[in-house]
């Protein structure tokens, strides 16, 4: 939704089996959807990814409602 601020993070595990955020949570600038509802972001983390592990991305409702996940999906490597 345009005008929202959506924190996001890459996590270890899968949706429903969260094993923690990959890297520093502050490395992830929040998503800020434009008028068309689309948003893009990148994060530079200093943690190497292990191809034997699974990862997922989640998007939070807002900075004050991090417990509320509005989207979650696997991260392909």
C-alpha cells in the first residue's frame, strides 16, 4: 500500500519456522511502496550464506508492529 513503511528481513529457516534474522537487522532499510504499490530494497550483510540452509524473507506491517507479518516467502539461492 502506498505511503506505508514495511520493515523486512531475510531469516534462517522457513515461513512458520523462523530461526532468526540473517545479519544485522539494521542493515535492512524498510520498504516504502510508491503510488503503484511496488517497492524495492537491497541489504548488504556481512554473513556468508550457506547453500545447505534454507532462508526466507518476511515483511512486517510497520516499524511499531513487527510481530505482524504481512508477507512471507522462500528465498531461492
